[in-house]
C-alpha cells in the first residue's frame, strides 16, 4: 500500500439504475467497493451492464436507487452540488462541440466551483489552469480552438479541465474509447502519472482489458450479480475474469491475460525453434486453427536458423519449405 | 460605446423632416421651444431610445437561447418565442379589453399587455425546451419552431375572426412592428423591463459559461441546472416578451447579432459575449432604424424588412458553416 493512502470513496450496498415512469429498473444489485487516494481503478464489464450509470451515480448526476456513497467518509446526500464539485470531477463520453471556444477557456471552466459570481479568473485560478495544462503537456495549445484538436488532444484537455477543478477523485467514462493506439497509451500514461505523482484517485471504465490489467492498481469487475474488487493479478488468480467470457467462442487465458478464439482444433503441430521466431510461428499456427503441441511428433515446423533460411514443415510423407510464415499458413489453410 | 452614442445621435438626425446637426444638438441640450425641438424630443429621441433598447433586448435573448439550447439557430423569432409573445398580446387586444384601441391603452393596460407577452413567450420557451430534450438535431428543432409559429398564427387568425373591427385594426397595426408608436408610458415600461433583463443577464454570465458544456458537465462542475434554466428562461422571456409587446415581432436581430459578436471576439466566454452583444445589438438596431428612414427621402421602410435583410444573410452563413462543423455553435 502507498504511503498516506486513505479511503476517499466507499460504496455501501449501492444499487443503481433508473426510473422509467414509476417502475424501478435496477441495473446492478447492491454493490460495495472502496477506493483509496492515489489509486487508478479500472471498471470492467460487458456493454450495457451499467458502467456508465455507475460512474454517473458516483458523480452525483443520477440518484442511486438504494445504498450509500461516501466521499471522505461523508455521505453524498450531505454534499451540495458546489461542494461535490470540489471533490469529484467527471468526464463523460460526450464530445464538447463549441465553436470559438479556446482550450484555455475550456480548462478555465474547471475553476467554476472556485471563482466568484461572474467567474473572474484570479491569479491563483490562472495558476491552476496553467498548471493543469502543463501537467497534461497541453501548455502550448492554450490559444487553440477546441474544435481544432485531435481526439487525443481533446481528451487531454478534458483531463486538464478536471485537474483545474482540483478534485481528489476523477471519474472518466471510457476515456480512451475514440483514440488510436498511440493516443490511448498517451492518455493512459497521463492517468497513471496523475494518480502516482498528484495522488489523484482515478476511476475509469474501459473495454481494453489488457491495458486495464497491466496499468491499474485495482479493478472493479462488474458482473450481472456482483462486483469483484481487487488488484488485477488477484482477480486473475481467482479466475474472476472467466465470468466475463462465458461465451462459447472466446477463451480468456488466465496465464498471460490474453484472449483466444475457441475454434475446433484442426490438429496438433509442434514448433521447433527459439525466441521471437518460435513465438510468432506458434501464434500463426494457432490462428490457422491448429493446436501447438508440447511434444515433438509429426507434423512439426522448424523455424529458420543460421544454417537454414526456410520454415520447414515436416510430415510423415516428407518435408516442405516456405520462405515466409504467410506462405506456410496459406498452405496449411488449404489443407 | 462611443460608436453607439454617435449612432444614437445619427439616428435622431435622420428623419422625414431634415433638421441640421446643430439644431439637433441644441434641441437635446437646451430649451428652444422650436418645432424642431418638439420633433426631436417627442418623436425622434424616444424612437432612437426604443431602437437601442429593442436591439439590446432581442440580441441578449438570442445569445441566451443559443447557449441554453446549445444551438446556433436558436433565437426569439425563429423558434417562435416572438410568436408566443404575440399570442399573449392577441389574447389581450382581441380577447379581453373590448372597446380599447392601440392608442388609448392606459398604464395598467400596458402592464397587462407586457405580462401577457412574457407569459406567451415563456410558455413557448418551455415547450421548445421539452421538444429539444427529445430532438437533438438542430435543423429539426428549427423546423419545429417554424411549425409552432405557424400553429400560433392559426390560433391568432381564429381570434381575429371572432373579434370586432376596432380591435382587429389595433392588432394588425401592432403586428407590423414599429419603433415609433410607443407612448411615453410604454417606453418607460419597456426601459424598466429591459433593464431588469439586462441586469439578470449580467448576473447569469457564469451560469451561461457553464451551460456551454451541456447539462451533465455543467452539473458536474457544480451548477444547479434546474435553477439556472429557470433563471435564464425568465430572463429571455422578459427581454423578448417586453419588446414584442410594444414593438411587434421583430425578426432576425436576436439570432444574427450573437453570431456577429462571436465572429468579432472569437471567444465563447460570456464575460465578453454579453457586453459585446449589448453594444452590438444596440448598434445594429440603430443602423437598421437609420436605414429604414431612408436618409434623404421622405419615405420610411417597415423596420421588420430592414432587420430581416440584415439578419437573414448571417443566418444563412451560419447554416452553411454548420454543415462543415456539424453540431457546433
């Protein structure tokens, strides 16, 4: 556990959902969970299970149907909206489209709970805004229009906005959803840095399981009937993730946190070789629908080595040579 | 600010009787008892003041509506708020106060007129808000606004059908829109209500800035959205309603001026937009009034025609620009 880490949020048998007319639609059963300061927490769950509703409820945008939420050991219902805005920042998946709005102005709106009646930016507000822009490395974008930013830049500016809001807890609904791979890692790296250096607690929902497992301190795994809470590795060892993939086509490998498709195996192939070449050859053979066998029997593949430039496929009947994996897989595919 | 004062004086200067500049200045600041003074103090100054007030009020209400609906096409005229106000007025003129005509409405009658107008404007505001929470598309909302205006027009026609000749005449004259027909009492009421609206607008600066982000974000940074909406709705209804009550529905100023201000200031911060809109709204309306006098001739154009000719190109420009950055305002 980190030093000075103290409980910032706790959910006590919280049930969430929405009202349609007078009937309650409970999305999730009573949930209990905790978050300490400086933690990066990933909320994982299938589409439509209520991750967004959970985050909205935590942000105070939606009434819980039952149970309690405590911020700093004080019940959410005892906070005024203004007080809550000083504790919790929120980013939804909604994209802000305002022409003529500059990056500085958007980040300055994060100071809303701190400024006077007309929203005057005092020196310390300006400092907080510039600080937030520096931390998200968006300082040079100050005078740009928000509508001119790329998806990744806009997301970083949104994060700068809740940094300027100066809250201990940040809630982010799929912060990496629209981003390309580079943007995704940049934003995640930023979140990682903020939780570590600035002791911000960040709770974010994501569909990128591998990223969540490798980067977050804790995972809230939301299932139909319960919430698993713990370090990604703990959940891995408990086999909790298997509940996510009860489908017949996808297998979660709790050994390395990867997925594979549950195909009917077309046969066993052994791969002889070392290092990268062995790894990627095996991966290709898996994709082609074969199982990589542990013992050397026919058929087997020998990867290229110093004395040999070809992938050699040896079977009972003879040996074939391929100069690329692609050629070999094409041949195997036709068989 | 200075430009505004110059425009105000220019507006007083031009009219169907040509009066020299020195006469204008002398009439405003001294008592000469000349016929020029009568024309200036009794007709032109009130008219110029009305133009200024109307411009400020309509532009501010347009700015507020564009922000609260997050829609560049919002404005008191296009979304039917002015029509709502005219429905209120129609009820008063055609429905209840039989036997009065446009010239002889007393002070109490004026207040009834203006309150009816506020109520009509407010009712349509709420209706549009309910619709816009279901319909996100800008153009759809615009079409619904046009439909609402036509629907209200139909109701007014029915009212006209059942009313007598005097009342009908008073109402028709009112719908033509005019800056010059206000009595001293009416001008006072207009000035008081619009001043109240302007003060409320300035007080709501921060709220409007927060609402730029949309309801959820506004709430997450600490805004009480229900209160904010109520405040801005009443403010807009007062501004647009008061103007419509006395000057008739005046089109396209409310939608166009905020866009002109945004182009000039290149910002979305209402701390600049509100003062900018107040100044620009007043200026545009004074220019419109000057143009409607047709300087040098004895004819006067209807003010509505002039504002439409100024406003419509801006609206078309905004629509075309919006196709590029869809959805932004």
